[in-house]
């Protein structure tokens, strides 16, 4: 709103560099200055009245907005082809803010069951405390999702691809279910990014990103965003101003800087993911590889038809290995660091059974299809040959 000269460029790289930014900036600077302000001043009382009567859009107080986050929001909206974006301090902040703004006691929400476990935990443990019903159905079982809809259902939620199984949702089919039943649809598109897929074009109502991952891209910030129509995001923005989950101007600038190279980075993440997956699939110590870009993946056809690439996340299983033998492989790599998260320039590797499911019972792990010999590697933007050589020595 404060930066009206959004570029009309269709290309994603051009939009990533320029969209949302003013052509001329304060101090004739090519980059956006960081507005390190908690409040914004008015020259006189009439200016306050004009602002309240919406004659001049501008900032008022830092909890409601700041120029840096608005620039990033306009860039994100342009990248995903949405009318507007609302930025939050984290991906979970964005999910909680969106659902709290749109759900009322008595409403129901339905998830595909491979969605991020904290997203489902928020609904199962917390939204239910406020009288919102929560249901899960098997990921990509569209008939089950449709059958679970009742007159009280308000939201359908999925991710695509999912993590760590990398199931790929038929977004058009998912959006169509929502449209036919008058239910809002949300895709958490953290793993695909607008470079690989634009769910809004397929007809979903909201796209959510943990911008902590590929959008920021450098493992140095936390942020989240929801993109959709102005009308549906208006209550979300308003509630954010009350709940207080806004990004600081410094953090928003860091995200703006990261976004400039989104297309370049995604090209490399896609290429590295595929190269590493192909290498692992041919390795005698690897039982199975999950990567939608491989012909062997159950969702290869839909991924191939709808996505530009499949990203940097690769899940694989060590043949005949218990959790300690699997950990030995993880511990033997020298380039990827061991840790959670994905989407940054630095590769990361982890064993989901240890990193995210240690406190779960074997039976619970089985329902989540998390096995002791499962490894998740988030390929960064290093040279594929180096990543492959490193994995080869770790497996050997
Ligand atoms: C990381 C992640 C989130 C949560 O985002 P934060 O920025 O960590 O709050 C939500 N969904 C997916 C798919 C994620 O990978």
C-alpha cells in the first residue's frame, strides 16, 4: 500500500528482485532503508484525523505495521499471484493468526494427516479448547476428506509436498472440494515455494509459508506469511495487530534480501535434490528413497505434471539398519550440518525418529510412518558432486 509501484513483470526472478519496492527510495538508496521505529509521528492533529478517516494510508504504531514488512508483503503477494500477503513472526504465527481470525466456536477444521505436527497440535490441543472441532484424514484421500465435511466445516488444510514423506497433493482437486462445499481451503506451500508451484492459481483460498525455510533461504531468520484475497486477509491483519505477532523491521529487511535470490536458489535446490535422490536410489546400502522427482515415487506423475521442480528435501532409508546404525551415517557426513529445518543455503541432515519423534511410542511412530532407519536431508545450494561424494563416504 505504501509502495504502489509494484512491477507488472510476469517473470518470477524479476518479481523476486523488484516487486513490492518503490522505484525511488529515501536517500536515493537502491536498497530499502530499515525503519527502526516503534511508532510513527504526525505533523499535526488534522493529519491524525485524515489518517483515521482513511484519506492517507500510512503507519501509526509498530504493532500494526512497518514499512519494511509491507514491502515484503507486497513482494510475497506478487510472487504467489495473490492480492495481499500478511507477514508474521514465524510460520506457526501465521497459521495460528489465520485460523484464529476465521474460526468460531462450533466450526470444524479438517487436515490431511501428514501436515506439520505442530500445526495439527495447535488444532487438536488448543482450538478444541475454544470449541472448534478437529479431524484428520489420510493424506491425498480426497473421498475421505469430502466425506468428513459437515455443515459445520469451515476449513480444509493440507501441505504439498508433505514432510518428510513428500506426498504431493492434487491442488486443483483439493480446491474443488472446498469450492463445491463452500469451505475455505489452505495449502501450506513451505516446501514447494512459488518457484515450484502457485496454489492460488489452482483455486485455493490461502497459501501459507514458513518463510524461515526457502523464502528467507539463509538459515538466519524466522518468519511466516499468509497470501490470499484482501477481503479474507483483512480480519487476519487486524487480529495480528492485537495478538502482536508482527515481524521486526530488521527481520523483514533480511527476508526481503533473501527473497531477491529465490529463483536462483530454488533452481539449485531442485537440481541438488534430484541429483542426490538419484545417487541414493542407486546405492546398495539404501533401501528406498522418497523424492517426487524420481519415477519410483508414488506421486511422481502429479509432481511432474504440476510442479516446476521438487525442491531440496530428500528422505531415504538405510537398508537393514537400526536407529544407531542410521545415526552413524548421519554422524559421518561432513558437509550437511546435523539439525532441524530446511530450505537454507547450507545443507542439513537429520533422523526424524531422533529429531522430532524421540518422545513418541513405537506405535505412534508407526502411525506417522516414521521408521528408525529414516534419514531426511535438506539439500542446500552446494555443488551436487560434493554432496554426493560426502554421502558416498558416509554410507561407505
Ligand atoms: C517449519 C514449518 C512450519 C513452521 O514454521 P516456523 O517458521 O518454524 O514457525 C510450518 N509448516 C511447514 C511445512 C514447515 O516446514
